[in-house]
C-alpha cells in the first residue's frame, strides 16, 4: 500500500484526546477548525458521562457556566469525532503504548484530579477533606458518593481564599431550598437539609489585597439571605487605600470586600467569617477533627514588592468538626507518562510531553495537566489551541505509514477483546435524557445518576 502524508484526504490524521472536560473539548474544537486538516478524533473519557470539571466541578448553583456544554455537544455530533466513554487510560483498558500504536498523536487533557497538601499534623483525620473531594461529592461524581461528610457540626473551616473556597462556603451557607432545583446530587441535598452548620470561617494566610477570589464570587455570598459576614474592615480599608487607583480589578475586589458586613441582616441565622493573615498549624482530635490550631501571620515584602506570610508565634485554637482544604489542585500520574511530582503536572515543552529521551513527537498535553490548575473554564481554549499548533508543526515528523496502520477499527478491536463496555455519544444522550426526565418529575434541571452501574444501565445494552 502506498504511503500518504497524515492529515490529508488519503490519510486522515488520527488523534486521541484523553479527558472529556474543558481542555479536551477545546482541543477537539481546535483540531476541527484547523484549515485544510483532515482529522479523525477519538475523545476518550474514564467515566460514562462527559464534561469533566463542568459536570463534576462547577457548583450546582452556577448553571450559566455549565451552558457551554451545548457547544461541546455539537462537536461530538460531527462525524469526524467519536466519544469513547467508560474507558480508563493507563489501566488494563488502554495503556499509553496502546494509544501510541493506534493513533498518530495523543493529547492528555486529564486535568488536576487531586489536591495539594497542607503538610501539617492531623491532615488525614476524618473530618478533614480536600476541596476536590467535597466538590466531587456534592456534584455526584461516582468515585466520591461514599465520602464521609459530617455536617452534624456547627462550624466549618475552609482553608484558602480562592474561587473554590468561595464555592464551598456558599454551598454550606445557602438555604438548601435554593439548591433544590439544581443538579446537585440527591444525597448531598438531603445532607445539607439536615446540616447543623451555622458558621463558616474562611482562613487566608495573607491579606485582603493578596486574595485570589474573583469579586463576583464574593458578591454571590454577600447576596445570600440570612447570612451575616464578619471581617477585619480596618485591614481591608488599609489595603484599599494602598491600592493603585488605576488597578480597577484589584480595587473592585477590595471595594466588594469593604462593603460586606456593612449592613448585616436583622435576623441572621448563619455567619461567614473571613479571617485574613492566619495559617493552619495542626488539626487536632483523636478519632475525628475537633479543632484547628492556627497562627497569626504578618506580611513581609521583598525588594521586588512580593509579599510572603510569616508566622508571628501567636496561636489560637478554633473548635470545628469539618475542615475543607482549598489550597490548590494537582495532577495525577498516568502509567507510562512522565510526571513532575513537585509541580503536579506532566512535564512538557510548549505542550509536547517531555520524556527525557529522543522519542517521536506523538504525546501532548493541554489544560491543567499541562500548566497547573490556573485560570477558569475558558482559559483552556487558548491553551488547547496552542497545543494543537505544536501538533501541526510536528506533522512532518510523523511517519507516512499506510492508512491501515492507525485505522479507527484498531482501538475498537482492542477494547472489544478486553471486554471494555464503551459508552458512545448516542449512549450518553440516553443517560442525559434519563437524568433530565428524572429531574422534570421534581422540578429540577436534572437528577444526576451517581454510580457507574446506574449510568451504564441508563446507557442501555
């Protein structure tokens, strides 16, 4: 059989994209929009349901963010794209070696599925959870439905002050009735209905000016009925006075902060405290978390103006039965792929996986597993496009092998021989319809199926 150049009508470029979350879908989109490129893409996802962070990470009371999935649906209806759900890469389902044999190029867009550690005593006590776990729990992720979440306590502490921390606080403080029309997991909604939590403390190791949250996240909390906010208004005022008047983003964030708590509700039933300049030192308890020891900090600035939090030796013990760690996400290693343990990502050069030896340019990364957990959902679009640009640059390095070597049937035969039950796009639409139908009976957007068995049953034979 005559050789042909990959990416042409006689030899379509065969690409596997691993992970059907934002980075994965944006990678597919960038490939399909590439002028003159003839491509076939398999979007491979470990769970039966697609959308990744959009389905299992975005808070249920933020439905507008989830609306982007409609555009992603159109990608999977393109005949050049196949969705292969319920297929785990790096396991007996499919190895990286299998992918290299079955595809011309492979893009890993698996996100950051784990959390960064605090590195303090007591961190693994029951009652201490990562944001990754808690968010996945209330969003109905099949791997976290049995998580031990004890809401039979009066105070919860969230460590960290980014957007995720704000989500956690908002979900804990919001009236569960307001969540009853969302796609929150049934068991999580029921647990929140019986929650005894009346106070959430958000702990930030630095000051108001260094806080990482978006102003809109804080505004959402400020609008919660029956929730009073406490914070050091004098500290916020000092930071606001010291902020560059031309830095509208930073000023707006501090202005929102300064307005919080100014007019507390007359009959507040729940409270949020923003505690700046404090760090966790130890989680205390025997069988469960009973309290959190914290240290007061001061900010020290270097010659470049960068600030760092330094302990003052002043300690306090705060009673709590639930501590949620929201200090950042990190990637999870995949067998046969290099992994940077320190950074929590796959080492790469502009999206090309760096394997440390002279290997063919076949493996790439996009999204959080490429750059770390930074940005919002839309940030992944430009990131994915940049990776695809590198892939196109590398096309001349690919072997002009006969078209049969990487035909679509190659991976299908492997999965069939291994007994993997693949959920295709038509089967996902059956799941989607089932969830929406279940939701319609109770006035909700959808009621998520939260176990693999339920999802596969809804997908049909």
